[in-house]
C-alpha cells in the first residue's frame, strides 16, 4: 500500500468491493504524488426524523440536529477493544490497537468453500454503544453491538433481531454455530524462563556448542570454546541474539553461507569467549523442573529450528531422542495431541512429531509458543472448517454502554477471537445503492433536504419536551454546500418560530449570514454560538483545516455575533499538546477582544480513524516536532493516542493535562471570561397556532 498523503476527514484511503457487486473492479496503481482528496458528493437522505439523541455524559447536550448526515461518526462499531484480531503473520493484536494499513487475516469464498486470506485494514472507528455478550460452547466470549454480524453455518447473522416487525432480520439463536477456530489463547510473556526455553530449543536444534582441549607448543594450552548459530530466517536469529544479550552473552553476526544454486543464504552469530560459551551451555541445559513459560519458549525455539507448517500440517523433526521426548512432554502439558513418525535418514533415523487437530490446534500452538519465523505462521489458503465447538450458548445484554470498535478490510471480514466477523455500518443502504462501504461512505454525504419540515413536525408533536438542541453533533452545519442549500438557515427559522433553544458549533464565517434569525432568538435566550478556534497562525490553519475559515475570519464572526447581541463564545478545539497549546493565552485574549463571553477547550483526541492521518500530516509539515507531539499526546491519554473513556477523554489526564487546564483557566481569568457555557432557556417555548400538516 503506498504512503498516501492525508485526506482531510477521511478514515479510509480506498474503496473495498461492494459485497453485492458481481463484477470486481481492479483499481489502477496509485501514485502517492498524484493523489488528491476526492470531492464530497451530497445525496438525498430520506430519513423521517432530524433530531438525534445523545446519552454521553461528556457532551453538554441531550439532542442534536444536522441537515447533513456525514459518515465520520455515524458507523455502528461492533466489538470490544480487547478482542484479539488474527494478524497476517499469525500473531494477534487487540482490536483497539489495530492500525490503518495493518495486514490481517480475512476470508474469501472460493467455489463452495471459504479460505483464510491476507487482507489490509482500510479504516478503523470507535464509539460508545449498548453491548451484548455472546458465549459459545468452547467458552469463547465476545462483547459486541447488537448490529454486528457473524458467520454461522447458516450464513451471516446479526447479534440481535426479531422474528417479525421492523427489526425482523436473521439473528443469532442457540441453534446456531459460529464459524472459525474458537477462542485464541494469550501470547506468552517473554520473561526469563521463556527466553531460556527458547534458547534451549533453537540452539539444540540448529546451534553448534563445543569445547576442544589440546596442548600448544609455547603456551599453557590451546583450548577452544565455540558457539555458532546459523539460520536462514533472520527473525529467529535476531531473537536468539537478543535473548542471549539479555543474559549478558554478546555475539557477533557473520555470513555463514552465501546463496548457492537457489539455496538461501545462511546468516549466523558466534562467540569464542570461554565465559560466554559456558554461560550458553548453562542457559540451554535441561531444567530439573520445566516451568510453563520454559515449555512455551522451548516449543517456539525448536519449531523455529526444526519445525514446518505447510499443507495445513504442523511438524517438528529431530534425530535426538531426548529432544523428541522433551517436545512430546511439552505438547502433552498444553493438551496437544500429536502423532510420532520415524523415518530413515542418511546417517540416523529422523523422528517427526505431527500435530493433530487441524487448523484450530495449529493456531493454538502458534499462539501458545509464539515462534519468531513469520513464514512458518502463515495460514493463508487454509480452508475454513467446522471442527471447533462454537455453538451459541447465550446472547446477553450488558448494562450501561461500552466503547466498541469496528474496522473495514479488503475482504469485508476479519477473525475476531477465532470467529469470522463481518464489517458492519449504520447505513448499509450505501452498499444497497451500489456504493462501497469504504471511501464512498465518507465522501458521498447524505443530505436531509426535508430537514426543516421534519424539524417543524417533531417540535409540533405534543410529546416533544423543549430542550436545548445542538447544531451539530457530527459535521459542521455550515459546511460549504450550506451556501447553496440553506437547510441550516431554514431549520433556524423553525427554531425561532418555536423559540426552542439552540447552540451552534462551527468553524465557518458563514454563520454570520444568519445573524438576523439568531438575534431574534437570542432576545429570548434561545440561541448561542460557539466558534471553534484551533490556532491564530493562518499558515498552520491552512495546512490543518484547509476547508474551514481562517482564524481572522472566525474572530470576525465572533465580533459580528456579539455586536448583534447573540451570546457567542469560543471553543479552543482541539488544543494540540506541544504544537498549539502554548497559543491558549493569545487565542483566549483575541476571542475576548472580539466579544466572546464564554469559552471552553478540548485536548486533541485521535480516534483510530484519524490517528494515522494526523501522524502522516505531522510527518509532512512538522517532522522535527512529530515525536514530541505524539509523545505528549500519549502522556495525556494514558500512554495511547486516544482515550475513549468517559470523563477523561474530553480533558485528558496526568501532569501535562493538568498544565493545559491551568493554562486555560488562567488565560480566561486574565481575559475576563468567567463562563464555560451559555445560559439558555426553554421557558418561552411555544407551538405556533398556524401549523399545518406536511406529511
């Protein structure tokens, strides 16, 4: 995948195939120097409602309206972040840690069967939603949303649904069985015992450890101490060298054998120091009592040295009976069933241990031992079979809300804790209409052309209880197309007629067009505006927010609104640690001079859909500051680039977050700004008597 330049506001860099299309189109090769941001298209949205509810305790409103339903925060995110995902190299990674562009394992249909196949992560999102726990017969558990789909023996099924009515859809029952290998085991901890076990396995399998004693004329003796480990796969050699170094044994790399007649070159490490050779001999000796971690390391080492995985069969071979017995004992300890074969060799018989149980047991072995060599962990092309006990035992709703995640992949699915999991989205009609669920979903924005009429109908309903509405909770209601469509303005006309309070958050000067409506509503404390300010540096703003109004225009909008007696404030968002946070005093002072009467701030958040884009942006514009900025973000986000937890995600935590908060507080105090939010009222709400039905 080419290193594409960032595309503002896009979580996906490409379009995966629409699952309903019969013809697959192969995209042309992409030249990163020629990539441009695709133009946004606005398409009709036939929704029957325009008011969306919010239950997040971190957001200061209960409901929002937006005539433009964007995609950036509207997806259904399906699985808990701690769900292990099967990577292309056979290892696992937690879903919350998966990155854009990572190679993982998905599945493809080939004739009547599905096979495991390498694919890439095209997008990654997160959100807080109600969740369910699925429990399977083998003990596998998955935390997921009700809208997620899993592959069963009867096809794809949602987690929840009904047999009839509007929620009628194929859904999981206790009669279903999921497809896959079953729950993944945790990868081993690389502690001292594991490292000793690995060294014992890899050196006994492929190493040379010897001592030669003889006399030399003119010297006390000519004793020689030799250690050499030569391997065709650099991963195992690097691991062995690193593990030896951790025990104080330093080795030197060298080329053992050049490429000859198509045979791979062999690299090696060695030492001739007496103390080092004696130390290695001690490290690789058989332990009196084998710990669990030593056994895992030993299996990894001997597999890297003498093992293979091809044709769906995992084998380990050796001529030493003692090593073979140690392999058998270690496999039995972890509950593996293995067959032993004896083959005639050129000098002595070769013993072959063959793991039984098919792909499920092979994957369990690879995760239990965690060998280093990637090519020996490749399951691509293996058929998807039904041997695991993956019958559904229960689907239980969980209390509260959970942070859930979803990814888009090239195959349209991925392996979540051993079961086949489908990419899910809140608007599958994008695919029903022939669009892709990737970049199409992000660039073809649905427009609620009837938003003003829908809003009037909902506010006219006797069941409506007046409350502060936000414009908008997702995308900017004053995005460029608003100049032409004026849907936001027409919604404001409705809100003014009903005197239902509204708070607008925008970074566009276009809001001043509607000062007449806002000032009318403001007389009844029914309107307020927050102007988002990120920086006062016009050049930085142009590179970071190329489609938004420049800082001077935003300050001019504050001034115009304040002169019209509209309650106006500013939102320092996002405040970027080590880049824009130092501007806080100047930004607050400038906003106050322009007429802002309240304000707030939010430290930068990097949900996974934008993390890679931001890192790429830093690499292009601020390479010398990149590491410092990212490390500072991690410092306020608990070691990560994003904190999805309530109460801390909007403020950060730790000493740098405290410094940002104190800097903002002192800046506001000095500028005379004492309020964090406007004071709006619902006491003047009314339903105009001349309403007429539109539907």
